[in-house]
């Protein structure tokens, strides 16, 4: 074999080092393309911040439960008589159970 044949084989040839490719994360501003469509003005700037809303005042209290019951009994007195009857029956059942 000749020396020329041996020098061309990859196993006997001198190893060559390639320069590594350097990749940078930052691209120059000239290479970046502007967006295809411009963003609406609301997307570019945030809306102004409004001051906090003070808590709402509580509504005036309505009529109490006893006032409602008195008004209902004035309109329908039979409800009062029925309530008294039911209360009497419950009271009698309690007394009966206690007497045993």
C-alpha cells in the first residue's frame, strides 16, 4: 500500500476539530419583525385604576317579627285561635307525659 492510500482513511487521518456553533438567546432588534396586525390600544396600556367603592349603607330595618305577627293576626283572627288551640294540645301532651 502507498502512503497516499493510508492518509485518506479516516482512522489514520489527523482528527480535525470543528468550531462549535454559538447560539445566543437574544436576537438583535433589527431582525425581529413587527406584528402583522397592530394591537388595539386597550391591549397596549392597562385601564386606569379606579378608587375603591365605599361599602353600601345597610338598608333601614324592616318591621320586626312581632310586628308582622300582630299585623297578620289583625287581618285574620282565626289564626290566633288556631295557634292557641295547637299550643294547648301540645301543653296537654307534655303534662300527660310528665305525669307517667
